[in-house]
């Protein structure tokens, strides 16, 4: 069944990917009406999340954010499909790096990098970075259940000489590259909600205490690598800019345990306050807020 589903859907995805951008976004507008008004995809989750984190806003203000988010969600999904056939020249125009010279400086120093962002704007097009740097790119991801669509996602994201690795294999890959003098950029989207296990660190995210993954900090400490926040902003429809923001410029070992994780969440919060419509609100990010361990309770 997995193969049959892939055989049926893949040609449709490919046809969508070759649409000119003007038609692609007209189709996105149609998808928005279908997803938001007809299907109502996860609308209850989105509305609940916005009410939790923006209690000071009026219902009308939150509704405006909600609608803008769904429009962006449809854009982002179709932009990911567009990645099947988009050219490097198009990507260079549509995904711009404001301070790529910072990464070039790390190259000169012979340093690999931990690069972290949240589910914000469009992180799917960032692999065009390979056009500007010599580091080998690695994206940490979770495998899809359907092995054929998993391969499709891998092919899209590895199109520009990047490699996808699972969380379990990340440190092994880092160590192997260090042993072989291979410079790497290890990219993680790290704002998911883990299970509330006793060993997880909890922090305030948008004034709500939640468990959080801090594997990026653990890896950076073990490998003694710079820890950089990857700030992606939506400039206009189909256009993004990305800025590298070093969160531990003095070296991560000079920062107390969990402080780098706190710095990451504070940077992500700034983006949510600046333009909340570009965050991935369909996640149940705050679902464990009623399970806060005693040591983290206010």
C-alpha cells in the first residue's frame, strides 16, 4: 500500500513543482480556502495555542494571526514541493543569507558548527547554503513511516550535497568527521515537544513551562563546537532571509549548563513576538504544561 500511495501521489507532486511561482501561489490561495474554511485542519489546536501564548491579544487580533498562519502554511507546503525542481539560481534569489561571512570565518578556524532554529518561516530552502560554504551539511531529522515518501524527503533535502542523519547517529557522525578532519554544519529544528520524562530540562517558552529537547547543547558541549541560532525571516511571499546569530561566542564550555538552551528559546520567542504568523502553530507544543516537575514549578 505504501508503494501504491507513492506511485499515485508522486506524479502529482512533480507536476505541482514545475508550476511557475505565480501559478504556484494561486494554487496556494485555493489550498488555503480548502484547508482553513472547508477542512479546518487542526484549527482547534492552532486556536488553542494562540490563546495560550497571547492572552493579552483580543479575539480579533488572534484570528488575524490564525488566518495569516494558514496562508503561510499552504505556501510553505507548496514551496517544499517546489524544491523537487527549483533551480539553484532561483533559490539564491529567494533565500538570502545576510552574514554568510561568519560561517566563512569558522571555516578559516577549522571549526564545525551546531546550527539550530525553530519551526519558523521556511527552513526547507536553507540547503542552498552549500553554494557559499565549504562545510559539509547535515540535517538531523526523524524518519517518515512511509519508506518511499521518506526517500522522497531525503532526495529533496539532500539534493544540494547535504546529508540527512537521525538523532541517534548524530554524535557518531560528528566524531567520525572530526577524526577525518571533515568540517560539518549540523542543522537541527529543535522546538518540538518531548515526552515529559524525568531527565528532560524544562523552560518557560512564551511564559508557559514546558519540557524541551536540549540535545543540541549536549552535542555542542561534547564536540566543543560553536552553537549558532539560525534566524529565518519571511521578507515577502516566496522570499526569505537568514541570519547567523552566535549564542555562545566565547565558547560553549564557558556557559553554565542549560544556559545555551535558554538562549535559543529566548531568540525563538523574539521571532514569535515579531511575526507570529510564521510559526508552526499546528504542533501541540504546550500539551505537557500541566505536568511540570516540582523543581520547575514557579
